[in-house]
C-alpha cells in the first residue's frame, strides 16, 4: 500500500506511522483518507500489535490546511469534516496500543490526532505548542473533542482551555496531564518506541481488553455518527463573518510564503 502523505515503518511487532506532508504536516482531505486507510490496515494486521504516530522535526502537525480547505466547495468541506470526524472516532476506538511522538508544534487538528493516543511524548522547548484552539481560529469544536480533552485533563481545566482557545507550552501540557513526558526532540520517537516495546511484553489480549475497559466510559459519551459530530463545523464554515476572517488569514499566510 503506497501513500503520498505518510511513511510507514514496520518494526518486529509494531509500526511507525510518520506524517510526511510538507514541512508542517498540514491536514487536508487526502491526508485524512490515508490516515484512515492505514489505521484500518494496521488494526487488521495480525503481526502489528501497536502503532506509533509521529511527524516531522519541529512539527507533529500544524493542524488543518486552511489554505487548501478555504478553496473547497460546500460538498468538499462537508466530505472533509465528515472524514475527519470519522478518523477521530476510528483512532479513539483503535483497539491496539497507540502512542504519539509529538515532534514539535501540535495545535488544533494536530492535537486532535494526539489526544486519541494512549501516551503522548513531546519535544521540549518553549517554542512548541499543543492544544485545541479551535475557538481562536473560528472553527466549531465538536462535543466529541470536548469529551476527550476532559478525559485527559479533567472537566474544569478542559472547559477553561477550550473556551479560551488556549495553546499550551510543553511544560503547561505536562502539568495539565495532556502529555506524559518532555524530551529533547531527537529522543522523542525513541521514548515512544521504548514505551511501545514495554506494551509488547504484555499478553496482547489482556492489554486490549484493559484498554477497552479504561475507555468504555469515554466511548459511551461519544456521538459515534461521524457525519453528525462535525456537522456544525461544516455549516458554520460558510458564515460570512467567518469566511471573511478566514480569507484574511489565508491571504496573510500566503503572502508570508512568497
């Protein structure tokens, strides 16, 4: 199976999925569909017992590719948000151990991918940030995302941070329980693999059963209809005031790239 936005490395009994879409790993429809395909394949692969998800140096993922998404028509944006919602649900319900090696910035959509994982190891350094800052960038957050943020950080803290659209430094994320450990960038993937190798020593049926028990109350809170979960986001995308702000952002970002 070949991918344009991902690189897959198979180890003895687990796989590493590296997002590889340009410098910042901005998420578009193609990347979402490839992530869905690879997690389905790895979930069904009998010799793959776990997955490590990682990014490029300095960027795990910068989030949604707003420049490309701004050009989508209504059908395309509806398809995108539906697919992204489905990816989130598939990852949060992934039965095998799933670890993220956060190699730098991980705002918004990048954070969405990271919080589905069982462990998160992040590159240290004040310049790297992580968080669900959808409110700050005028994208409607789904109920499903609020539930998983609270799962990791607690209801009160998650509520405040989501309303503020707060991006957390690595140290803030560590203190909040959003990441497990901070390490030098060069050691992040190695640390994630070390944890995965620890999981590989356990009886895999027991490990998967235990993961399911730990997440059962979270799953029970989720809207498992992906189309519904991000319906508001796709509808509000076309609100004139939001489109105007999005246009300013796209023009500003595009000019910086020239």
